[in-house]
C-alpha cells in the first residue's frame, strides 16, 4: 500500500541540515576571525620591522654621504641626505599607527625617532662645517665619535624594538594543532555554503550582472554626454570667437587708421589705449580658444621647414618695445651646429616662445632674459632633439607653485599685484602645445633671483627644403602703391568691415569695389572683372564657399586670386579655406597683414612707375604705354596655352624659359612693363624662391589685361 511521506521527518531533516549548516558557518567564521587576527598581527610586525630597517638604512646612508662629502667636498655625495628629514617623517608616520596600542613600544619608538633626528642633525652640522670651515674641521667632528655613538645607539634601539614585536610566523599558525580545526571548519563551511548559498549565490550573481550592465550603460551615456558637451563647448567658443573677432576687426582696424590721422597728443594717447585694450582682449580670446582646441583634441600641427635662428630675430622684433621700457636686455643664442631646416609647426613653436618670453618680460624689472636654442646630436634615424631654455632674472616662482603654474587658470600667487592680470592660460598652453609636439617642459626657480623654463622636443626630422622667410608685422608704414595697381573687390556682409578695407586702401592707386552679399559680388565681378577678390566666409544666404564656386564659373575669373577673409577660429575651417582659396586673411588684421597677403598676388611696382617718379606719369599706365596688337595677340596666346601649365607645376627651368621669351617680346616691341615683369620672374626662378615665383606668376593675367587695355586706337 502506498504510504504518504512523513512530512515531519522531512521537516526535521531540513531543520537539522540547516542547523548544522548554520553551525558550520558560525564555526568557520569564528576560526577565520581568529586566524585573520593572528595574520594581521604577523603583517603588522613585518611592517614595523621593514620600517625600522628603512629608518636604519636612511641614517646609515646619511652618515656615509656625510663622510664622503667631508673627504671629497663633492656635492653629489649628498644626494642620499637631501630630503632625509621628510623621508624619516614618512617612515615614522607609517610606524606610529601600528604601535599606538602598545604604550611601552610607542615610548621606545619615540626615543628611537629622537635619536634618528639627532643623528641627521649631526650629519647636517658636519656638512655645514665642511662648507664653511673646510675639511679639517669636518674630519675633526667625525673623529670625535659623536656620530658613531648616535648610530650605534640607533642600532641597539632597533634590535630592542624588533625583539619586543615577537612576530608570528604564518606557517606556525597553519601547522599548529589548531590547524586541523581550521581545515575541518573550512570543510564544514564549504559544505554549508554549497547547500545554503547555492540559491543565494545565483540570485546575487544575477543582481551583480544586472548592476554591472546598468553601470556600463551609465558610463557609456556619461562618456557620450561628455564628448558631446566638449564638442558643443568647442563649437560655442569658436562661434563666439567669430562673433567677437568681427567687431574687433573694425575696432583695431579703424584704430590703426585713426592713429595715423590724429595729431593731438592727448587724442593719440586715447587711440593707443583703445588699441592696447583691444589687443589684450583679442589675446584672451585666442588663449581660451586654444585651450578649448587642445582639450577637444582638434589642435593640428602643420609641419613646415623651420629655421631656429629666425626665432631670435622674431623675438627681438616682437619684444623690442616692452624691453626698452623696462631697460631689460634680451639675449638669444642658437647653437651653430643646429640644422637650418627642422620640420616643425613654426607658428606653434613661436607661440610657445612668445608665451615664455612674454611671461619673463612681465615679471622681470631689471637684468636680462636669455633664450638658448640648441639640440642633441642626430640619432641613427636622422632625427634630432631640440632643446630650448628661457632664463630670466625676475621675481621668481615659489617652490610650491612650480607644478601648479602649468595648470589652466592658475597663476604663481596673489602676492604680486601684476599677477592679477591675464587668464593664467599662458604656461598651460605652453605645456599642452609642447606635449602635442611630443616634448616636455620643466621649470626651476628661486624667489628673488629668477626662473628657468626648459623645453625638450625629441624626434624632429631635418627637412631637405630650406624654410621660407617668415613675416613679422612691424609698426612701419605701409605703402600699397608699391604694388601694381589693381581693382580689388571686397565682399563682406558687415558694412563696417567693408568700410575698413576701403579706408586701408584709401589714397592708393588701387580701385576698390564693395559688395555686401554673394549675389552682389557675382554681379560686380561680371561687370568690372576685378584683379583680386577679398571674400568673407560667413555670410547670410550665399556663403563664401558658394560664392567662390560661382565666381570661378565667370569667364576670365577661373584663376583670379580670391583671398578668404574670416574670423573663424576652428582649425578645420582654416584648413578648408586654405585649400579652396588662393590666400587666407584672418580677422582682425592690420594694414601690414593686408599688404603682406596682397603682395603674394600683386607684383611690386617698378621704381619708375611709382607715384612721383617720371614727372607725374599716371600710375595706372606707368611703364605700359601703347601696346602693339601683335604683342597683345602673342601675350594672349601665351596666357591661354603656356601659362596655365606653368602656373600648376612651377618647374624652374620652364619658368626661366618663359621669362626669356617674355623678355625677348619686350625688347622686340619696346614694352618696359613686360620687361620688368620678365626680369622679376627670372630672378625668382634663379633664386628658387617658390612662394614669390608662384605669386608673381599669378599676376601674369593682370599684366596681359592692362597691356591689352593700352592698344592703339
């Protein structure tokens, strides 16, 4: 007969099993706690012993270093003793928490600490005696034996403290009679946990996995949000930079024009104040935007042949005025063994040096600032390591601030009133740019004596091409009449910027046309055929890129120079503009910068064609005269057949042959303007001046047009 299972038996079995399991867990837990306590005591004893050994070694090394220095006077022997007090303090900071529960042991440790400090103090006295009174006094102090007595006393104390510890050996804890109990308890623990904890473990594991997935999801969302915020911040700063640069262009530009018109000293002072304040504001904008680019990872290096010697001339020119006001001397030296063409980002290297030297000028009231540029010998791969050092005799930097000054928005301290100016980004940008170039920057300073910043940039390739001479804006006058006359079309939706460029070119022999939109620019270009176009990038409706595409479709405008004029701060926008346009002009710009950009595409005026030369000859036709139809026909053929290919490849020999051909035509038809153009073209080709050659070759269509306009009636 089938019998129903006795539920009470099952319940009893289950209760007993659970009771035994719980008892096993409790017993195992108690055993674990006992073993853990003894292991903790063993580790504590070992830690105290290790700290005591370290302290003894420190004292012995200090005594050895002192003796070596006392005998030789060599400061390098003192390396182990420098900072010994701080190290000793750290050792006792580790020991004291371990022995605070034992009053006798704590007392012995404090006595040991006192003896160690006395020993280090004695070593310092001997070292100072060696420096001040000579080796004989130092040896005399050593021979007296006080240092040895102190060290021997320390050794005795160390042994006493070590014996008081009575360290427990872990192996004895395991193999003693209680070890069997431990193994039995562990077995019970495993049996109980396997039964009771199987379900709990599965539940816990599921919870852990779900929690892990949830954390992963939150981390991914947080990372994506941070990346989006970083991009949005960069775009926001770039847009703000653009919006600020546009009115800044008018402020600085009209301020420059006004400075040339104002005569009253008081008013000139006002104009200078406006210009200085606007320049300072622009520098703040540039610093903040550069930091944003670096943090967002969009800072790009543009490698080009760079001559380190050019940096000295650049720094002397840039800081001549502030140095003269302070009566501070700038010494710049370059190792003559350094190659003349290093493949680097010239602009960013200049920016690093400008920030370092500018900082030195700011904090140096007397003495000098030294810039030394050198390098390590080339490696087997042909790369060199560039070494740059900037040293000043200024106020110095506190030791606790030497690392903090490289952090964004941090300055050396508030104890100097002048430190309150600026954003605190200069040195941070120096470090970030140096690291972007693969290098490092370090600082050393002493209050009241000056500071030294050292840059080390390894892995720099040596360029086979020589660098093109860099341009530096000066305060000298700008004469646009030294460039051949041309019709210049200015396209900008901001009327103030249009009027500014018109004012910059006012009084010159150039004809300026203005357009406030892309459509107006296209209509103007069809009507007057300009020789150069200055085109704003950001315009409502048809922007600069679309306007450029439409301009290129106009017959005769395919190769007319179109210079991008923009306030964009994004590197990608600048690269795109440089790739699409003939040139690039960034707001705000000065008359000198406008002149430099136009000089890339307009040839220089011949001396006899300049205003005031030749008895009042019309600048628009000087050196041109009446052009025979046969010469016009031949020039048009050269422009349509030979010139396009030459402009693309710029082969030196072909350019020389082209110049000879033009010179022959000029001599045959007595055309001075053509002869001047051919002579300049030949000089650029002979000197391998690629940039000047390309710019001068680009002026050939304008020359043909001017000669064509002077045909006989």
